[in-house]
């Protein structure tokens, strides 16, 4: 298949693109390298991909790029690009969330109306669309009531997907991801922050009492769900919960991280952040039935893999920062070569440090 993956340099987009390439597909990835977190991490995400002749990267913003020629060739579109992060979506930055999450999606859908080869358009939605629902686990019939502006933008884009299916037969499917984790985890997300703090012997900042629960999903299960959504029949216009099937409190996660890392955490409790849902827990029976989706990676196994990744970034055996910078520069040249442009500016050392990133509250 000819695939278009937006947000291909990001956490989920890069894993998905690797899977598509491994399965023998051709992929054009689009990413604007937005500065929500360091470019060097995204370049590292792309390192293996750039060696494949079946992968092409276009560094561009969906808000400005001429999408028609790209979409005209695509058989599968996986729309992962977004401005992520719940806590940052309040205030003035909401305009950025509107542009990157709603307007950019509308541009892509509009281009998809005139895409003769398109078989499926999979949209990365979020559990944030639900907000604080009293009845758990949530099914897709639960009334979405987001508690963050981010959730509002993800829901608006989901409605656009349904609308373009109903009005123009753009074959959309929305996947409501529940807290995704794993190697390449975004540095604003809880597990990444916790793992980094543990490895560096720093206190772990907990927003709220730590008893809030999440349905965590390992990244390869999310990738599998995207493939299922692209291939399942008669599912256009629908939204599906995609979760890992294990609902755990933050305190339990920290205890597991302590066990796996062999280190004791120092907990720094802070006020609960506005926009964070208290609990998330998904009923995934619809995805199981109609998409054939089954999560396969347990929390323990997934956390082990994430810790191993974080060890390469922050652990004692991590390469010296200077080496990491060299790696980033190498990737930057490879990237520039792939795009036929000049290498860009590599971020200063400090930028690779996740502490330079404000905790975004996930999603
Ligand atoms: N990570 C999670 O737990 C989670 C949960 C629910 C939903 N999601 C959704 O999954 C998708 C991927 O999330 P992620 O965690 O991989 O985030 P990410 O920030 O790592 O990846 C998103 C990528 O999109 C790119 N991008 C953003 N706006 C763009 C634009 N206008 N044009 C081109 N590129 C643009 C960014 O540069 C980034 O590389 C997002 O749509 C997010 O809302 C993620």
C-alpha cells in the first residue's frame, strides 16, 4: 500500500511508520518538527526509517503544505500529527491547538475528498474526548464531555472525520487512544518523567494524590490497532476505544517502576492539574469485535521496555551527552539528505534534556 503518515517523526507516528515499512508498504511521512519537545528526539526516532528506500520524509506543516498531490497517491492515510498535551491547552495557546488539531485535520480531509485511490483514513483521537465520566468503563456510546481544551479539539476533529464520511464518503475511522507509553515516549508524559526522575535520583512530581487511574496502552498495541482499522471492513465513520486493558493507579505504576528499576522513588505531591481526568478506563469490546483488536503487551513488559529506552537517554550507561549530540547531528544530515535540503540546526545539549519540557499531562 502507499501510505501517508502525518506526525511520522513523533512517538506513535515513528513506531507506526516502522511497522508499515516492515510489512512492505511505501510510506510518505509528513512532520513539521513542532517545538513541543526537542527536535533531536524526533530525529532519533527517524534514524532507522531513513535507511529505507520505501520511506520518504517531508518536513512541512499540514497547515501550509499543498496536500493534494500527496493525498492523491495515498491508499492509507494515518493522521497522527497533532499538538499533544492536556495542560498546555488552556489560555492563549488554545489557538495553536485549534490550528494543529482542528484546522489541519480539516485541510487533510478536504484534500482526501479528491483522492481516487484512498481506501482508509485513520485518525488518532484520544480518550480525552470523554472527560470525567461517572460510569466506567466507557463505551463508545458514552456522551463525550472533555474536561480540557485539548480534548475539545480532538473531539472536534473526530466530528470532522465523521462528517466527511457522511457527506463525501472519505473512509475515516477514529481511534480513541488511551494513555500510550513505550520507547520514544514523549518527554512530557508521566512514565517518561517518572522513569527519568528515578534514573537520576530526583523526586517524582505527582499531580493530585496519585490514586487517579489510567488505562495504559503499549505503543505496539496502538500500532496494531491502526493496521486493524485500515483493513477492517464496514467500519467507516466510526470511533473505537483503543486501550491496553489494564487500569492502574499512578501509585501502583510507581511501585512497579521501583521494582523494575531497583530504585526507591521520592514522591513530590503537587496540586491536581486542571484538565486531567480523574480516571480513564475503556471498554474495548467494540474494537475487539469489529476491528479484531486485542492488546498483547502487559504493563510490566511494556514498562520494562520503556525503562530500557530511558536508560539509554538518562541512565549511567547512557552515552556521554557529546556522543548523543553527534548522533543527533548524524541523523540531521541523513534527514537533510533524504529531503534534498541543507542540514538544520542541531539543538544545544540542554534541549535533549526532558527537564526543558513542561509536563504536559499526557494524551
Ligand atoms: N501519546 C498518547 O498517550 C496519546 C493519547 C491519545 C491520543 N494521542 C494522539 O496520538 C497522536 C500522536 O501523539 P504522540 O504522543 O505520538 O505525539 P508527538 O508529539 O510525539 O507526535 C506528533 C507529531 O506531529 C507533528 N505535528 C504536529 N502538528 C503538525 C502539523 N500541523 N503539521 C505537521 N506535523 C505536525 C509533531 O512535530 C510531532 O512529531 C496525536 O494525534 C495525539 O493527539 C496520543
